[in-house]
C-alpha cells in the first residue's frame, strides 16, 4: 500500500523489515527490488535482485530484472551479459 500511494520512505522501511524477518526468502528480496525500481532507485534495485538471485539462481525473472536494472544504471556490458544468461 505504501508503494502504491507513493510513500517511498515507509515502503522501503516496511520491506527492509520483511527482508530482516525472512532473509532466506527470495520472493521477499525480489519484492524489495521491485519497490526500489518503482521509485527509480536503480542501485538498490540491482542489489536486491542480486540477493534474490543468490537465493534462487535459476529464476529467469530475477535475471531479466537485474539486467534491466543494470541497463538503467548505464552498465551496458553487465546488462548484456546478464540478459544473455
């Protein structure tokens, strides 16, 4: 709800608590990535995608999202390599 209402501060604080409570849950880590991406915080989104991928390395959605985040950061070579996996 915080994300939908545009309250970045509370959305990020809430998802941080969820990640702390469930550090091995790849879906929570990916939700964190989506929240950061929604607000245009690409470095944090890429970091959260990497966390999700470390927990579920075969997930193609996480890989594609990481590649997109890398492209938004201007890391073209990294994005290309990620998206080619």
